[in-house]
């Protein structure tokens, strides 16, 4: 099937059996307030004397608004162990969106040649996720990534400067993606990836995306507070055993989630992220999300 592999400035680059072709979206998409995303499967018309066009977008199995990508199997969340420092609330917010969208999160902690990532990796392994410690500088741990990419569409995301492009260059030096230094003054990276783009890599499809600032996390999809507990997979064994069926798992009496945190079955940092997200989402109504 024809698939959009890059979009920039209103132009879309579609991979077909014959190669990559540049297209514009037909006007009816704008009228319907629909925008093609990287990862979309589409039908196109190729014109000899006019601009090639995207005619239809095939049904999506899922999508993200930030980054704007569709039909995703996995989200590989790259975090730096040094600068920019990892923020578990940001990691857990991304993870919650993945769970809502039925996208498998994978955590990759980079720059472990400078500072160990084992403690953070253990938090996510205990919650039931794949978590790797790597160094794009030395190549340590990179050998564990190809098997995870094979046969999947995987989006790489994370803070600017976390090392997404560096990791891709380690996997295939022919990509020669631009990388950038981290600003010591600001404590975050400069954006080097300007748009989403799909690469064929390690037997799978990999989407490199622009990095984000931690301050931009609020631009992610809203989640209804009723759905939030199901976006933390380690909560699931305890959700039916709270005393009250309406339990928000914040301060209610005989809350099984809180007891699991106290016993160490649920990691405290994950629970703190849940409470912060709940506080943000508690007043959001379904109609406000449309």
C-alpha cells in the first residue's frame, strides 16, 4: 500500500511501488478538517503535467496529534540520563497516552556512559514494560534495539537533546541524521529534527520526530479521568478490589491501589504521576475533547 513517509510545508512524500513521489492533499480534506499524517496509508493520483494528489486516507488503527503520526505499533520513548534530565511525569504521561491508543511503549535511557539508568529502567520493567539502558556515544546496549524494531512501525520520541537521532545513526550510519548539542544554559537540546519522517530500518519502519520541551506535555491527547487508571497497566490487578467502585485512588479509604503502593507492588513515582495527571484531568469533560 502507498504510505506517507514525510510531510513538510503542505507537501507529502508518498512511498509507492515505484518509489517516493511528492503530493499535495486534495482540497476536500481541508473542507472536512482532516489532515494527512505521516504513517497514513493513502490512494494517490499521479499526473504528468500537474501536481500529484492524495485522494483518500485509508482508515487509521490509531493516531497521535503530537507528534502527528498514524498507524503506530510502538512508541520508543528516549530519555537522557544527564542533560536534559529525565522527568518521570513526562515519561508517564507519554506512556498513558500509549496505553489509551493501544500503542506499546518502550523506554530507552540514553547517555548511560555518564550516568547509570538502571534505577529508572527498573521502575518501568516492574510496571511491565521493556526498558533499555544505552549509550549512543559508546554503542553500549544499542545491539538490543534491532530485534524490537523488526516488523513494527515504531515512533521515536523524547525531549530535544535526548539522543533520538544519535541512536538512529548508531543503528545505521548511512542515515547520517543531524544531531545537536544540548544548551548548558537552558538544560535542553536544540531541535535538529524538523519534521516526522519514516525510515526503513532493522526490518521495520521507524519514525524520527521533532523533540519537545517538557513544558509542551499538556498538548498531548486529553484522557478522561475515568479511563486514567486503565492507562497504568500495573494498576489492573487491583482495580476491582477497592472498597468503592467509584474509587479515584487518591485518598479514598481501603483503596487497593494505595495499599499496593505502600507494599512496593506499584512504584511510588508512577503513582505520583497518576495523581498529577488525575488532578489535571478531573474537570475535563468528554465534549471538551472533541
